[in-house]
């Protein structure tokens, strides 16, 4: 990885792209620390220093924003509205025929779907910004902090609208910065911004574990976390690179005087075909009941049951339900994103076939069978990785601050591998050694 970056900086075009990407990253990190009007940041800092800060329902979103959510800055919402909008549009593409037709139109249709994603991102940013301001005003943003109710001193309508508009504009700016990286930098801009947001929280989380540790001044806990983290990274890299390659043979065809086809290729089916999406879906679904209880302030029996079994990440019921939801969403997402019948029809159209399998319906059934077989270990792997923050280091009492969580490691490793692959592919284009050299 380091060799690829060193070679990239020696190439003028790639060096410009890398420097441009680093410049955008610096701008993004500065924006995560720029305050918005109407917030008393002395009280915010006092609550962040509180032991319970970042352990509530918004902990996952705070990680995706690089810590900007709990600081209530202009980039407080981070990249999450865009991610949510992208997932919603991707799901709606399967349901709405118009979106499915746009997806098949090529570049023009993709540009139209991207435009819809931008509009939905702004709408979600307004909704989430309003919810964040309401949570901060009520004091529920930092449960257990004595000055949480004084974070927003002026609770007038004008100040509230100003705060929501500022955070919405910040989300639009983050979306623009991500698109700039995609167009003029290296890699996928949105993924890189998410990568930076998560990586930025690692140093403080690791140091917090050392400070809160009791064995040898916290160094034993710190070392254990590092060892577990490296093992998890190695495991995630191994599984993320694993794939089932289904061989495909194309028959030779004569068109005019030219011969086409007669080549062999393969269909790569990843073990973790769904990526990190099932984890995000399961986490979001489990947050909804807890948020309802938090805003209802009810003392009823159902509220107490939800608080005990769903809001508590260490509860046995929560762990089991979380694991089952991840497995379910893994199969669900793979089913809507990979269509075996469409793949089989495209292969048949261009004269392709799987050796030993008839073209058409038998090919679709075979692809569906293989996909279900490899999705099982992929979904179980996602569920086990996602439970690491809850299960690991429970004896040290550091499970709530465990930085190498399943979601964060999956995103960091996935984005890192994809970015390095893009850099290496561009290097191969510029340093190709063939017959003419």
C-alpha cells in the first residue's frame, strides 16, 4: 500500500489528484470543527467530557461524522444524509419501474438518479437537522450530563431555523466536496470522506481506553485493543477479498468476415456481497424504538421493556435480535441488487454459458443456488464482526469505547482496498510494459 502511494507521488498526474484529495480532506476536517450559531460550546464541551458522552443512540452517527455530531458543528450531519438517500434510491430502483428504466439508460439515466439523490439528501438533512436541534434543546443529546439542557440557551424559532439551515448547508457542502474528489481526485469521494470521519475518531477512542484502564495504568487494555484490532483487520481483509468465480465461456460467432467470442471469463461473486449495508439497516431499525421512548418520556411498561432489552446494547435480547436482523438484511440486500435472471439473459444474448449448465433458466437457477450458498457465511461473518464492540473486552469494562467496531473496520478496510486498487490501476496504465517497449 505504501509502495503504491510512493509510486503515485512520482507520477505528475496522480500527484496532482492525490494532493487535491488531501486538500479537500483538510477542508472537510476544518468544517467538522466550525461551530454553528445558537449553541453554548462551553456546555457542549463539558458534556462531551462527561463519561457517558458518545455512548447513547447517536454514537454510530457521531462516528460517521468524525465526532462533529456531538460538537454540533456545521458538518454535524456529515455524510449520513447522502448515504441514507443513496440506499433509499437503490431500494426504490427495484420497486419503481421509472427508476429501473433510468438505471438501464446508461450515463444519462445515472445522472438523473444522482440528481434525485441530491434532492433527497437535502430533504433528509432538513429532517435530521431538525431532529438534532430538538434533541439538543431537550437535553437528550447528552444523557446524564447536568448542563445538557443549557446547550441551546435561546430556543426561539428564529435561532432554531438558523441552526437547521446552517447544518443543511453544511450537508450540501459535504456532498459537493465528495463529488469534487470523485471528479478530480482519487477514489470515490463519499467513501473517502466517510473513511476520514471514522479514522479521525480512533486516536481519542484509543487514548480514552488507556486512561480508563486499571491494569498497569491502562496499557494492558490498550495493548489488548490493538491486538484485537489487528486481528479483526486481517480477518476482514481476508473475507472481503474472498469470492467465488463462476467460469463463463463465450461461443465463437462469425459476423461478416470477422470472428467474435470464443473467450473465457468468470463472474466474481463476493462472499460479502452486501458490504456494510446490512449492519447499517439493522442498527437503524433497532434505534427507532429507543428513540420513540426517548422522546415520549413515558414511564409505561412497554417503555421500560424497550429501554431494558433494545436500548441496552449489552442485553441478550438486543444481541440476538441484532444478529438475526443483520443476517436477514444481508439476504434481502443481495436479493434486490443481484438478479440471476437478468445476468442469465445477458449471457444468453451474447452467446455466453456456464460449462455444464444450459443457458437460460437453468443458468439463473444455478446462479441463485451459488449465491445463496455463499451469502450464508457472508451474513454470519457480518453478524459476528458487528458484535465485537459488545463482546470484546467486556472484562475490562471498555466495550462501549471499543474503537475497532465491525462497522468502522468494514468501511475502513473496504475503502482502503478500493482506493489502493484504483491507484494501482492508474499506475499500470502509465507504466505498461508490452511488446512495443
